[in-house]
C-alpha cells in the first residue's frame, strides 16, 4: 500500500530561506527603483549647495592655478558656451594625475579655447606633447596668446579636423600604446568611438577621462563598454602579453545649473 506524500516535500528551513530571499530581492528591487543614484533628484543631493562654505573653503585652499591658465579660464567664460569647458578643479585633478604617472604625451579631444590642453601642457615635462583636436579654428586662436604667455605653446599640437580622423591617423602612424593621458570632451554622438580608439592609443596604466557622459543620449552604451572592459582586465593583451590596465575617470557637471566656485572670479 502506497504511503501518502508529506505535505512539504522540502525541509522547512529551506522553504523559509527561499521565502526570505524572495522578499529581500523584491524589497531591493523596489528600493533600487525608488532611490536610484542615477535619478536627477538623487544626483542633485550628491552635490554641495551653491553657497556651501565647505565647498568654497576646499577650493580656496586647494587650487593652485597658473596665472595664464586663470586668464584663459576667465576669457573662456566670456564666450558663447563658455560654461561648457571643464571646471578649474577638474583641470587641476587631471594635471595632478598626469604628474603622478609622469605623463609625457596626452590627447585632448575638444580643444575649444585650449583650457584643458594648457592645463595638461603645464603638467608635462619640457619635451612633452599634447595632441588636441578641434573643428572650429576660432576658439583656439583666442587661447593661443595665453599658451604663448605660459611658454607652453610648443607642447600643444592643434589638429583642426574631426577628432576621429586624427585618432585614426595616430593609430596608422604607429602611436598605439604611447599616450599617457586622454581627455574626451568632444561631441557625444561619437563618444563610444572615441573611447575605443583612445584605449588603443593609451599605454597600460594610462588615464582616460570622459567628461559629461551622463548628459549624453548614448550614456548607457558607454557605461556598458566600460563595464565590459573592466570585466576583461584579467585577460592578457595579445599584443603586449600583459594585462591592459587603464584608469578611468568620469567627470560630470550639469551645464545648465553649474555651481559657482571661488576659482571663477
């Protein structure tokens, strides 16, 4: 005679654990959607208030801006779309990173008046080189006198053509893996293509900084590429037979409500 099956065919502890795990997952999913750090409301909370004494104090004590660089920044702010350039604290961070890795060659996609290019040039040794890309010849000519005033004009290699053409030319010239720093602040439509080519041009251990990627319609694609690249870090590069390690820095500021700082006066 067959025995009746028990009402519970799995241990009670396992059943309770499964229920608890499901409840935790559902709660995490709900809270993650409700309080996502990528929502604009949450992003604003991460920034100090515009009149924050702490923020002003930090800038007043930490900024060491070259006189020519300061003059160029103030000149740029007077131009149409002048607030689209990187902030003075971002420029100083980039310069410090370049010094830390003893950079000699840098890429700057999106010259405008040359504020970021000059910041990098000041951080490079006398024989250093900054390849900077721009499609409009007007803004760089505004900044050129200040490049000269800082005695850094000889380091800045201005390429007046689409950045993708310049990157392809550098790769064709055999300069892959020879750059120490790359800054991407050009048109956002080609941001993923810039990212891929800069990875080829950067040496292992180089720094890749991408500005305002969260303003871009293609932001998810770029983040997916970064995630994929970081997951592949343990895999050896077939060309160098060593891990291809590149440090990523992402800068973001809302250009419509950009907070003022003491270094803007």
